[in-house]
C-alpha cells in the first residue's frame, strides 16, 4: 500500500481523433493550473529503418499502435510519477520521421496531461493513479478541415493526401474496441463544458 501511495500521480487523459483539439485543450489546462506537464503520444512514434519501411506499406501506419514506441513512453511516464520531475522532452518530426530529445528540467510536478490518439491503449498504466479521462466531442468535417490545414503547413502533404489520411485515421480511431474502465471518471467535453471546474473538483489542482 505504501508503494502505491508513493507513486500516486494526478493524471488527465485527453482522447479524440485527429484534429479534435487535444493539444489545444492540453495547453489551456496547463495555462490554468500550476505544476503540470504534458505528454503527447504524437512525440513517441518509432523511428529507424523498420518504421520507415512499415509506414510505406501499412495503410494508416501512424494511426495504429504498431507505430507507437510504448517502451519509451512508459519509461518517461514512470520516471515522472516516481520522481515528480522530468529531465527532457521529445518532439517528433513528421517530415523527416525522426525524434528530437531536448533537455528541459521540470521539478515539483503535481499532475500529467497525456493526450493523443493512443491514450486508450495506455489506460492500463494509469490504474493506480488519480485519473480524469476526457473524450472530446467531435465534428468530423471540422476535424478534417483542421487536419488538412495542419498537414499542408507542418507535415508536407498535399491536400488530397491529407484528406485521405484523415479519413483513414477517423475510421481507425472509431473502430477501436474501447472498454470503459471503472477507475476512470469519463467526461465528454465540448465548448460548453466548464472543464476547469470539473478538473478542480476531481483532482484539486492549484491555479
């Protein structure tokens, strides 16, 4: 029991399809509450020759968990939970398909926001923590427009390719067999939701 309490961390999990606003919501929450850190599953893609090859032959590779570097994510997550600090951050380059490690020390971390399309695959990691799960209320056309704009500006794709990849991503995301977990309080979030009050009541974060 003492070990569980020692490693207990406040976790905010944000899930939604591509273009649903996960990163934007993460930034809003971090701007509102003190002593938090964000981890995006987008920054934990596998790299190397095998990953580059699979991305060319597997349709929707980057939306499937085979592309996700679970081992690296788990290492970072458990280190933050154990020590309440972080030594570095990762950022993934979607054009060059490489990961950059930047050393940026953070201490006295009180909560972690984990966002991305793979958060549902990670739920088993969070059972012993104080968790709050947010599923974004989405509109397919709005998400697609945001993704196409992002992919044109940031990921070097043409419009037709960006649209095709989005539709594949949408299909994969909503095709996942997700089972609700009793340890999670799940909130479906829209712009009408008082998300700050919900989080404060659940996790008692410092503003």
